[in-house]
C-alpha cells in the first residue's frame, strides 16, 4: 500500500509557497492547524475557532493517525500530539526558529520550564528534523533528541518569476545616489530588538538617509513604541511600513534598500534575509546566531550586527557591488525554488520507500 504524508502547517505565506510547489506529489496531503486561512489556499482543520485546546488536540489527533509520515512545520502548541498518536506514525520536525528557541531564551518562567520538559519528552517520538541550517540541528539534538536524523530543507521563498535587473539595482545604490536607505528588522516581533539598533546607528548616517521598518505583523503595542521612538529620533526620515504589502511590491521596496540590519538573537527572518541578498543588499546579522555561522560557511558575505552595536561607523553602510553579485549567486545556489524542489524530493522519496 502506498504511503501517505500529512503536512501540518500554520497559516503563512511560507506554507503557501511550499503548498504550491509540492501539492501535486502523490500521497502528499496538507492541513492548516487553524480555523482561517488568510495567507494560503490550504484547507483548515477547523471550520470555526475551537472551544478549547483539548478539542483542537483530539481533532488533529484523529487526522494524524490516518497517515504514515507527519511533517510538523513548526511544533509550537502541537507537541502534545506525540503522546497520543499511534505508534506507526513517523514524525518529522521542520524547524521554523521560534519553536526551537522559545523555551531556552529569557525570561525563564515556570511556564517555559514546563513547556521545555514537555517538548523534550515529546520530541523523543520524532525521527527526523529538517531545516536550512545545520547549526539549528546541533541545538535541537543537544536540547531535545540526540538521535534526530537531519535532512536539509528550504522553503521556496524566492520567486524567480518576478523579473529583476541586478545591474539596475546596483545603479540605484551606493555611489549611484546620495541617500542611504536602511531597513531594520523584518516584523513587529519584539525579538527584532529595533531600539538597540536605533541607539547604535543614531548620529552615524550622514545627512541624507531613510530608515525603513516593516511593522505590519507581530505585536502591535511593540510596533507603536518602535514608531514613536523612530519618529522622535529621525522625524520624516523614519518610515514604518504598517500595511501588508504584496510580494512584488515588497520586492520593489527592498530592491532600493542599501542595508538590512537584523538583530535577532536566534535564527529568524530567513525569508527576508534571502530576498535582501538576492536583491543585492548588504545584510547584517548577529555573529552569535546559527544564521551567521551557517551562511558564512555556505559562502555568503554577511556582516556582524554586534559590530554596529559596539561601534557604528559611516563606512559600515558602504555598498559593494562585487559582494552583492556574489551573494545573489549564492542565494540561488542554496535557496532557489529548484533547490527547494530537489531537497523536498529527496525527503519525499525516502518516505515513500
């Protein structure tokens, strides 16, 4: 009998990209762990909001038990399924970032300690882990299950169908115009640590610059504070993006950004990072993250956010056309739609054996 694969996903544009790429593979099924789908065409598990966690759990359990392989695209809020699922189900964990680090970053509350224990016990049931970064696998094995089998996996986040002229993008940056355009962070999630970057770069940008901050999703109270501080520091030179943008509009916006500064203390924002690199931007990430270490080992030239936090210089924002072209080539070598398909097919055919 042919094997059946279930993907349990959150409602996200990343889920939609993956769904479009893999929905036609035989025996491959999808369900959103939600009751509404604002960002994808994937069917929802629920028609309306569940009345309780137990209702959510047992509804999902009923579905999970019908499949041979179950891929959890992020395991936050779903790990307890493993305690009740039938023994014949093989579980796969596709790491998103927050689901790996949420229990081990401060503040260390009692609730987090309990959550960490439940996750550690639940992950004993998991056989496979999938992610773009080997550094995350090392952490997952050390914290949760040393026997996890690693298969590299990347979401098809780069849309090569949108035309892009690298020469035009290079001309729009650096010596091609006087204004420096810097994007800080990728969302209104407090883990972006915007204000730490604001304080570090203030006074080091010259006279003609623009600060861009995407804040359309995440913690809106946090976003309000970021906007207030940004406006106080830079006035009209600070431009928050508070409305959702289509992918092609965001590409146009990002194609004129000189630098993207990410200040997450863990792996986060890979989709934005890859898009920025593919569009020729200079990208900063913290050197104490798996992102920095793994991207450097893959051949990317990424810069250290912690260096800016220690001592910011005007030269930090100088744009290198040679590096931009090299990084763009490296992005499509490691994160293209074709690469995503190749990696998925390797996993898929292994499951179907």
